[in-house]
């Protein structure tokens, strides 16, 4: 491969997408042929990214959880089509199987994960309790990506083995593959390690992601909690190419790489088919089968791509949240390997982002024009104060302090900015914009509020006073 050309392209993407740092590894013909770091893991400390710099890999973790389930199947401790309730009796959905969860064929809407924002959940048991409150009619046999269901898969592993998902994964997967520098929490990593900070772009400004938030939602680890390096992820690629380790049989490995749930028949130009395998996204790209997965969590973005027929794979780890840079680099490397004309994925992602930003601006503009007429908040802000309750999403508090109307969600307070009439907005700790619309009865008395996470998903209603 043309490594100088690859270096130039990565530096170009790093600059154009304002990435502090990137780590990239490439496997070709079942050998690691490229391992390199670019930029800084920490801007303040000017620590250079190397193949041994630690990043969160996010949802790439799902392929580890699916492999863990496959290990138990080979030991005849479970079967793909077993109902989840066989191993977790308190699981609320009796019709769902292990295979359904592995392939996201549950229909559970992704937006239900917004309840993590409003409700304190610290354990898998608490998650199950909340899932039991969801409307079972939400479930279908259609594909719907769900982090929650991969948490449940991790819990199945724990119920069967009697040890934590983390301990099982280290014992059955990481140790046999000699992945010594892969971890499950920042608090468990030695301070001498090269740990990358993570960042978000907020209003065009690069800000460091709060370190105190990096150990939130540890119960979600089976869905996206692994912290690793380019060095170790190259070993993971080699395993998935059948070139390293024998923790599962070849036939089992192949079965994990077969499409189960169709995502869409065509994803547009160059991608003719997209589906989900257990723990992997599968696509036909320019007539070539590709396994891939992205990971976006806690100010980190990652991408893994594998071409089984070509004995090729690549890992891209970055420390900028929500960035498409990993996918752009991954697709570029595939084109380079195939020896075909390079598709300008960089340009495409820029165009998609520009279009999305414009559509959101129009959506919210139209939304604000249609504000429900009612009370004028400026006249009596104290009328808004109190507890607002939703059976699933928990409690929200509104207070009025220092001439400012505030909303408390879990332990955090945010200032509400008045848009007009009974509509407000605020930005959460991750700079996500949300809208709050207060509801009134026929006498203009406030009886609840609607929380809008996004105008494309159903509003969440909270009743005042519970």
C-alpha cells in the first residue's frame, strides 16, 4: 500500500475536521502493515498519539459481546434462538430471542435511550425495571439499533457464568488474544498509561470533554464501554480474519459475519446493500462485502473496517466526538486497497453535514413559528416552578432563582432561554439543544411540560405535580 499517500490523506482529514488526534492501524494479508499516530492525545499536555494511546472504541465493543455469546453457544450453554427470558426471567419482552437482540431485530426505537438523560440508572437491574415500563407495542420484528439490548446480552453472559461481563471478556477474549492494553473503565487504568483526552466541538469551538463524565453509565459497557489502542485493535482485526487465536471455531466466526437483519436494500451510490450481523454492520460496497462498525461515545469517535475476502482490515481511533473522520478514512483505505477510483467521501460527508444543519435550522424555525399561544412567561415565572413527573423518564424540577428560570434534570441545573409564549430552550452538558414547552389547561394554569429531544421523535410529556 502507498503509506506516504495514506499519511497525507489522514493529515488532510485531521486538519479539515479539526481532530486533535488520530490513531490508525492497517492489517493486510493477515499481517499488521501500518500503525501510526497523528496529533495530540491531550492538547494541553501536548502528548503525542501513538499506536499505544488509549481511546474509547464505543460501539465497536458490540463485536466483543457477540463473540462472548458465541463462546457460550459453543459450550452448549445457550442457543441463538433461545428466549431471553430463559436466562433473565424478569426481562419484560417474552417474544424476543438472543438472536433478535444480537441483530437489533426488536423494533425498540433508538429514541428510548433518551431516558438515560432524564433518569438515573446505574445498574443492569435498574435498566430492566425501566424497560418493563415501556409500551410493548413499540416492539416489532424490524431492525432498530439498540444499545440497551446489547446491555441485556452482557447480562445474559453474567447470569450464565456467574461473573461480570468485564471479567468474562478479559478471561475468554482479551487474554487469549494477548490484548493486554484493553480496559473497561478509566479509573482502572494506571496513570502512567498514555490515555487520550476527548473533545467536542461546541459552537465552532473545540472544548475538552469533562473527565468526570467519562465513567458514567458503566452498566452500558457491553454496548460500548471498551477502552483500547490501535495496537490491540489490530489483534482484534486479525482474530476476525481468522489469523489469530482460536477462541471460537471458524464456522462460528463466519456465522457472526453473516447478515441477519436488513437495514436497507440500498444506501445510495456505491453501497448496494446494508445489513446487521451479530455485532457488525455489513454492506456491499462497490460489489465488495465489508464488515464495519463505528463508535461514538464520551467525546471519542472510532471506526473499524474488515474485508474478509481480501484479508484486510483497518482501525481508526479519534478523540473528537461525533466526527465522521474515521469512516471517511476507512472508506478511503478500502478504495485504495481495491485499486479503484477514490470516492470523495470527505466531500460527501461535508455535503451531508451542511444539508443536515440547514434542515435542522428550517425545522426549528418552523417549529418556533407554530408555538402554541398561551401564557406569557415573562409575567409570572413562578407559575412554572415545581416537580414534573413521567412514569418512565423520571422527574424534572423547574425553579426560579435570580430572575432566571431553571430546569433540573437528575443532578444538573440548566438555564432556560425564553423563545416566546410558553416555549423555552436549553443546552445540556454535551451541548445538545433541547426544547421545553409548558402545557396549560383552559384556564391557562400550567399542568405539565413537553420535552423535545429532537423534532423527529415523539415528545416526552411530564405531568406537573406527578
